[in-house]
């Protein structure tokens, strides 16, 4: 990714400062959030694809919450031990090379881990969650064509990021229809008009817009887009003084809706296999001034636009007093893809629409409301 300037660095430093400050000002960070922060550390180190990081966050958040509310375990402390134990076991299975690091994390944060076969850890363990990973790994990617100067299909010499993610098992979208229309026909009037809009937006990109491109970028080596939204939840929820259980619930639902949104988005991407704007521009003698490298997957629809709108809808329902702030963040995340030069306007618009439908599905079928009472 290209460096967008000193302002971009300043925005990232400010974000880091706010997270650190919230740690200092807050009397206690929910234990469920500590696990999410550790998961982000793993993502920064392992650099998985955006879909994979979202799946990891959803798995950890779900294991923790479901264990914390397991009716078979009596006592608040015992349930926390149960949750800690199951999350650690899951991480040890998915990333066995991080066993020492994970153990150090629990020790540093005074998290009690149950001994093997302890009454605090019922026998069902984590097999269901591991089986989900195994099932996902068995999926086959949809075919995508090799593009030449004479055709419209996306192709990248780099290995595509998880082209089979659209076939992964959803967390909650059991009755969801994506309802995404086909993109404009290659080299049609609408397609070329959208391309010119990208070229103009990228050429006229301001320093402030460059900073926002960097902030919302979520490139490998960061906590990635799903992690950015988890940080938004933590930042906004601090003043609510939520219990560990309530925070764990909000964290889980947010992680699940983002993971599901990524899967739906990837399904669309590898059905239509459309080129990125900068791949099309040379065909008409133009260039796109990119603020970041094209990621190795098709353009239509935008992942950021999809997952950000879905996240905003869910968070807005959980915290109605902050709804407009979340929606504003989602719009900025969406626009940053245009400013970066990596998405057509219709990529972003249709992604946002699908994300909105996913978020509304969650509000109607998944969320337990009211939340703050």
C-alpha cells in the first residue's frame, strides 16, 4: 500500500492513542474484548485474507459468548473459566504454533484456564467450531476467467484471496437472498462513465481523503476491516459500562454479521469476476492514480462497502443514540474505496445496498433487543 502522507500517519496514531487512552480511562476492559484484541494481534502477525480474519473474529467471539452463557455451568467465574478454556483450545487448534503466545496472553491477563476434564469444561468442547473450519476448507472456488486485452473478466497473477469464501457456511443468513443485479456491461456507456468518475476522484484526492483511505484500508498486517469495526464498537461502548456478558454479545453479533457479509460479497465477486478500474483504464488510454495496490480479488461488489453498512445497521440497532455516527463511518469507509481508485461507484453502491439488507436481516431475525436495559 502506498503511503498517503503525514496526515495518514497522524490519523493512525490518533486512532492508536484513542484505544490506549480508553484502556487507561476505563476501570476494566471486558474479558471478551481482551480476547478480541489478542485475535487482532494474531491477524496482524499471520496476515490472513479479510474473509479469514472475519471468520476468526466471529469464531472466537461466538465461542466466548456461548461458553459464557452456557446453562450447564454454574457461577459467573466458572463460566468465564469455561469461555477462556474453549477459546484457548480453539486457537491452539487453528494456530498450534502460537500455543506459547496464547498461554502467555492468558497468564498476563490473569485468565484462569480449566484443567483437562474439569467440571468447568463440558465435553462438547470446540468440535463444532473446528468442523466449520474443516467444512469451509473443502469448498471449491467458483471458476474465474483469464483476462486479456479483449475480454472483461478479472484475472490477477497473484493467488486470489479465498475465492471459495462465498461458499462457506453462514452464521445466521439462512433465509437471505443477496438480490444483487449484474454490473454494467463491459465498455458500455455506464461502465465508461463510472471509470471516468474513478479517474477524476483518484486524481483529485485530497490529503484528508488519503488519510481516510489509509485508516479504512485494513490491509494485511493490520487488524483488517473486520477488526476496524470491532475497534469502533469498543470505542463507542466504553461510556456504556457494559457487563462482560453484554459486551460479549455485541461483539459476537458484530463479528458474525461482518463474517456473513464478507461471504455474501465474495459469492458475488466470483460470480461476475469484474476487472478493477485501473485494469480497464489503459484500454482507453487512461491511468488511475491508485492510493493502494489492487487487492487480489474481483471488483464487483465492494467488500468494505458491504461489511461496513451491515456493521453500522447492527451497531445502530444495539446503540440507537450512536446510530448516525455508525452510518457516517460506513459511508466514509465506502467512499474511501472510490478515493483509493480501486472500486467503481456501482461496486460501492451495490455493496452498500446488500450490506444494508444483511444488517436489516440481522436486526429482524438475530438481535436480542432491547439491549441496554
